[in-house]
């Protein structure tokens, strides 16, 4: 009888030991599969990067310009950032100047207004016309009121053929005076890199 008790005890110990080992292995596997906090996969239109923040300039809130350096490729690049779209605060981001971060961004060509001409006169610019600029001629629409806030408004040029060209800009009194009038708008397509996400390991 004593031998039977000893055998039962030994089997029980072996069972509990195996169960604990299995649970530990499951926990370890779970930890291996779980993504690190703050990390995520890049979306279809996003580019994943890792770079050194060199400087940050505050624009009109909530916009910031963030300048990165990529020493391995020996390049520097600027990005725009809307701080209200991120979980971090401006203080969090500024605290990482001089440090490496992992981030995601989108890159698009955005038309940037250089000058607007009406009846042979240029408004809102001291620049001379550059022959490399693109231009579109048509009726200015959407400039019926001065921009009320810190973010730009949308205006459009409607060509006679019915093609509509959209632009972002700040509307002032001089521009409202040209609303619904025929103008020539000069622009160039600039690369705009917008930060969409920064890993919370900041």
C-alpha cells in the first residue's frame, strides 16, 4: 500500500510539472508573438522610416516641421507634422531632438501657389515669374471669405473646359476681391512628406 501511495505521489508530481512547463512555454510563445507596445504595420500608403531628429520648427499650430537625418544614406529630409493627429504631445516630440525614432509618413506631390495674375498684375508676391512654374487660367472660386483660423482654406480655378484645379492657401482680403474673376494662377508641384504616426517608444 505504501508503494502505491508513493507511485501516485510521483505521478501527480510529474503531471503538475508537465502542466507548469506547458503553461510556461505557452506564455513564452505568447510573449514572442505579441507586438511591442506602440508598434504597428505600415498602412498601404505609408512609408516606414527610422531616422535621427535634428531639429523641429513650430509653424502655425497644430503644424510643425520636423527635420530628419539619415546618416547611413548621408541625406537630410524635412517632414510636416500635425501634432493633433498623434498620441504624443509637442513636448514629447521635442524631447527627442538628437535621438533616433521610428515613424511612418506619406509622400505626395502637392501644388504650391507661387503667384496669381489678374489683368496683367501679380498679387501677394514679390517674385518674378519663373518659366518652370506650371500655370492654369480660369475663374477663381472658393475665395469668398478671409481664412478664419490657423489652417489654410481650399480655393479652385475653373477652366473654360470645365476642369477644376484645387489648391490650398490662406485667403486674405486681396484674394477675396478676385473671387469669381478670371485669373492666371502659377504653381509648382512640391514633395510633401506628412508624418502620420510615431511609435510610442518615444
